[in-house]
């Protein structure tokens, strides 16, 4: 072999090793506004970390859940960073499917994470996912339409007040629906809303012995109230509407009220996107005087599946995307009102944020008022406000969601939907060994 060949071979090897040094991490995420914004800002990350390239897989919420669950359960290894929620984190950490995040960097300040959010993402004192944004749910409403209806929204309304206001604010001739609520089937779509709502009606998924409770009057009252209200004051085709669809309707001025994620507040109050930005008011999620409000607790988080071969690069990215510095970056580009909310104590103590975000206090009060360990009026054997933290819930919640969506669409009666929900839940819980 000639010296020239050796040198050429060595040069090729060096070039290849240089190329191999730039790692590509694949990030699966949801198509929500805050995540879309993050993707636009990631040049800042790749500039600071030229050895890490990012590949995005952005999906609608139900599709994302299906894909990442299949991938992690089958050890597919398609993704290095997954966007998952407070439902998956404790279950998957227990299964050994997630890597602990114990190297987020000296300036990350884990203790600054809101206790309610951090608690739901930890196991045995270790953090298994970092919150990108945290949320509860609350009422967002049109102050001008409320005034026109001759009403004043209380800070802590009842469901009866909401129903009365929604019917009075509805103006079909002008295309205004008094209320927009989730109807799209999915355990994290309509069932997130309806489960949280049912808590305030005294309902629960299961009693202390894991017996399903859809045959009880509290669930009948919840679903009856919801279907009648949506028929009287909701938009057409509501059974197809999830978070993003209702957000678009509200921003276009077609909803008098919307009860949904607190994270939506920055979108409905942003004059760039919302035609009603200067007319929005906020209130706590409604109750029925039973001691529980109809609000949930959730965080979209970034986690590393145990199968990732690029854990160090993945953790670097997660540390960047969920840091205090990232919040400052968004504030510098988009203003403080648009930073991802609900994750850090320091954000809610920041006078600039308080001034820019009129919804800040209501968001924090909503997050703090949700108790995943005691979510219902009557005692239950499970943890979770708008979900039940057991592996079976993902499939079961979606099946029940399809039944309730069909009741909303008028394809079956409320009684039939509840009877079928009771049957399917009993079958699933028996199969899972929860009930004999």
C-alpha cells in the first residue's frame, strides 16, 4: 500500500469521524402553539451546540400519544426526546421506560419548578421528565358579550351561572356560540374536560373497590348537563372539536365562553392572532358547591426513552428547552405574555410577567387548587384529576370518550352512552384484575 493511499484513507476516516460527531436527535412533539414556537427558536440551541442536530416529528395530540406509546412499549427507539404528559410519566418511570434527568446542569434550578408540577413528574425523589409548560383549566370569556347579556362573571362561578350565561350570550344569527367545550373523542381530549367536570358534580370513575361508576346519578347529571348545554349554546359539529379547534373559534370571536387549558390565555389575548384580544376576561373553572372545581392539572413534558442511544445530547436539549433562560429568550422575541406558563415559581414572582400577563394569578390559583391525590368529592383508589393513573386508562378513556362524543353528536342517548361506558369499563377492570 502506498503512502498516498494510506494518507487518503486516513483523511477519509477523519472526515467520516467529523461527520459522525454531529449527533442527530429525533424529537416527537405535539402541534400546540408553544411547541411550534419552540421549533422556530431552536437555532439558538444548535448555534450553542453545533455537534447536535435536531429532527422534529410534530403530530396532532391523539396521534402523538399513540405513536410514542407504541414506540416506547415495543422498544422501537425511534425517538430520543418524547413530549409526554403527567399521565404517562409516573407509569412509564415505574416500568423503567424513562431515563432519570439527573444531569440538567448547575444553573437549571430544579427547586424553582412549581411543587404541584414537579411532584407529578418525580419518582423516588428523581425527576423523570422536565415540564415544558404546565396548566390547569379555567373560564375564558368575552367581557363585552357578558355585559351585553346583563351579567357579571364572578371570579369563582357555578355551573348554573355558566349555563345561564352561555344561553344568554348565544346569537345564532351573528354566528356567536355562548360556549365552546371539547367534544373530540380521546382520553386527553373530551375526557380530560368531562372527567374534571364530573369531579365537580360529585362523580368518579371508580369507587374504592375499582367498580366503575357510570351507572350512578352523578355521571348522569354531568353528561346530561353537558349535552344539553352544548346543544343549546355550543357550536355546530362540536363533537369534532378539541383544544385547537375551539381556540380558533374563540380567536375568531365565535365563542362567548371557553373552558379549557390555562395555557390558552396567552393565545386568546395576543392581538396578532386573536380578534377579541382586548375583550377577554378570566375566571376559575366552575363548581357545584361540593368542594371540587371542574379544573384539571397537566404538564406537557420532555422525557428521554430508556432506549435512546443519545441520552446526553437529548438531556442537553431538554435542559435548554425547559430552562429559565428559554423563558427569557421567548420574552425577548415574543413578549413576556407568550412565555410557556405553569412550570416555575420565579416566573410568577417576576413583575414583568405579572404586568404583561393579566391571566397569571388566575393560572397559578387554578394550578394550586387542583389536587391529584384527592381529585373527587367521594374517596377513590386512584391518583389523577382528569385521568386515572393506571396503564389501562389510555385505551379505556378513549373508548368512553368515543361514546360520549357520539352522545353529543346525537348518535346515541346519554343513557345508552353511560350504560355502554359502564359495560366496557367493567370488562376492562375485570380483565386487568382490579375487580373479581
